């Protein structure tokens, strides 16, 4: 197992480390840039970064797990984010989220088995007056209803990847 882990290499992550002169104090920027290129932080990328910066793999895993912005898994092709903060809760966001989970057959924080749609919670999208608020693939949508969400999900399911 050790030999297998030691053979992991990610050329993209190595390039990012070189661009930062393999400086351990640039770890957060290196992680961000690597994730931006790949969409997530793979085992190969983390091992490569740890080796390049001469920091322990345990330390790098600690940093990655501490910050919620870092993803260890490949993201779904489409992202549905539903606001679950107070103003949206007051106008039905919890029922909307339950509807979305049932419709997609996933829990919040998961993605569909075909990797097509990811469902996640956010806590205020700055659209409180038009709740329940949603963000779908980066587009803010107000006054979301289960019926509107069903139409949008159908479009995402049929959308080319
Ligand atoms: S509470 Fe939902 S957008 Fe602010």
C-alpha cells in the first residue's frame, strides 16, 4: 500500500506548486488553483502537493478537511443550491429542500448516482426578499416552488453535459 501511495503523481498539481516555488506558506493558494483546474482535489493531487511542499500528508488532509470550500470528490455536472437560512425558512425552504431530495433521490450534500446533479444547502444568497432562493449552476433564482424546481430539474437531466 505504501508503494502504491508513493507512486501517486499529479502533473497539474506539480506545476501549480512550481509556480509558487514549492512554498509551504502558499498551500491555500495551491489547493485553490489545483481544485479550480480539476474541479476537486484528488488523492494524487494531495500527495503531489504534500511531497512538493515537504509537508506531511496528515497536515494537508487536515487543512483540506477544515475548509468546506475544498472538494475531495468530482463535482456533479450541475449544482442546485437551496437557501436554508432563516428568511427562506420562513417562506418554505425546508419543504422545498425535502421535495428536492425526494425528486432527486439524494440527501442534501449528495449528488445523483449518474453524477448529473448535486444538491446542497447554502445559508443566505442575499436574495431574502424573494425567498425561497435557489442557485442553479451559478444562476440566482427567487421565489422557487416545487413545481418550478421540477421543471428546472427536468431541463438539467436532459441537458447535454
Ligand atoms: S435567507 Fe435565503 S437568500 Fe437570504
